[in-house]
């Protein structure tokens, strides 16, 4: 079985490859962007199976197949919410919700082996799901967080949040009231549950709210430094590979 992984987060790609190795499957290659994938497909035969992340560093992975006809079975790896996942089920394309579980991976591979879809079916499914994710009319984003403080439960609305950040393997909310609150789960878990019109993942450590940005300063190596209205505990740098998307987001 010829397999490739298309995933922009390299640690996640390596982890998935190790999990596949445990199932006796060796990924032919690991690709990390739309551009890199397009170049690879131009020079290589299509694999039997693709593990495909939806959101890559330079766009949606569906852009790959706007230029190249699909000739491979696809198992999506995604952090999208339940609404999107229903579409995957209806269209009979399997998916793995991040962080990927070993048992779920094994079941997805077995499903591929038992039910290899036709190329025409794949194209229909991809088009349907692409429309859903690009035009998410009915998607519901996170509106509030509940934080337990002693015997009390505090409600924090998303408009009160300046940023989300990770520190020492924990995730925190920083509010415009200059308070930090520990929350469950990782930035990856919350990223796709936040309205992208208001929140942006600037690097591995920070997700910021558009209204929290007080100043934007040119920084070394073509990066940007953000100054927020109240958060000042550490520097917030827009990583170089995300600067272009960040500029489009603030326009």
C-alpha cells in the first residue's frame, strides 16, 4: 500500500507516521503545504491512500485537487467541529479527529482496505465537503467559556478574551480584565472552535483576538511583533510562515 501524509504541523505528521509504522505501513513521503503537494504530484504517481489535513499553512488542502484530479483514497485528519464531521459521515469519507487515537487510526485503515471508494465518488465527496467548510453558514463557534474558581463557576464571553496562550504544557485565557485563567485542552483543540473573523493563531503559542491588538511592529526575519492592550507577560511574534495570512486577516 502506497501512502502519503499531507500535514502542515511536522510533529503531527511524524507522530502519524509512527502510528502507521506500528500498523506495518510506511508513508512514502510527508508533505506540508499546498504548494509542496502540487509540486510532488506533478512528478510522482498518485498513492493508494492520502492522510490529508484540511487546513495547511498556505491554504485549504482542497486547492490541491482543483489543479490535480483525485486518484487516491483519502482519510481526513481534522480538528473541525461536529457540524463538519456530520458531512464526512454522510459522504462516506473517513476522518480522524485530532489528536489522532491509535484505535481510530487502525479502524480507518481497515475501512479503507474493506471499502476502497471509486475515483468518481471521491471527487463528488470532496466537492461537497469543500463547499461546506468554505461556506460554513450553519457552523456554530464557541461563544463563552466556563471556568471553575474554587466553589464558583465564572462565565467568560469570547469578546472578553484578548488571547489564548500555552505555557508549560498548559493552556490559558487572558482577558481584557487583565486576568489569566487555566482552561482544559490545547490550543489545537480550541483553534477551530473560535470564529476566524475574530481570532487568529499567530504562532504555536498564541491565538489573539483582533480587538486586542494595540500595535503591530516590524520584527526580525520578516516577522511581526504584536502589542496587546493588556497582555504583556511575554512577546507575541507572528511567525514568518503566518505573516501573509495574518496581514490578509487584519485587512
